[in-house]
């Protein structure tokens, strides 16, 4: 049931070529922008009760990529801006806290 709420693989592939081909392992820096766009898409969705869960999953992936690249400061700035932009979405902030994304 949860899979119905997720963008289809085809939709993601059209907008983000290579997203499902392990690009994050071979070219991690090239996946930062697509991951950020996916987070924005999930947060902009309405009527999808899993949107915060999916967004947090992608933010965690971004954190891993930034750690591997040695750009933790950039991730911290992104996360701070994301939290500030969505400060009224308390459920999202709770999920970010539970995922240790502070």
C-alpha cells in the first residue's frame, strides 16, 4: 500500500536519470541536487501521509553523501534551512529529530 504513494520508478527516472542505477555510489556529488529536489517534491505533496517519511529517508541519504564527500558543513546549512522553511510542520520536525537529523 505504501508503494502507491511513492513516485513511480519511471517518473523518477525521467526527472532524475540514473537515480536508480547506483549513481550515489559511483558519483555521489552528482546525486545531491536530485535528492534535494526529491525532498522538496515530497514536502510539497498533499494527501500523501507518507511524504514526511520519504523526505526524511532522502535527507538521511543526503547526510551520508555529504559525510562521504567531507561536506558536512554544507549539509548542516541545508538542514538548518530546511527546518526553518518548514518550521510549522511539527510532524516533519519530529520525524527529523527521531532520525537524529538535528
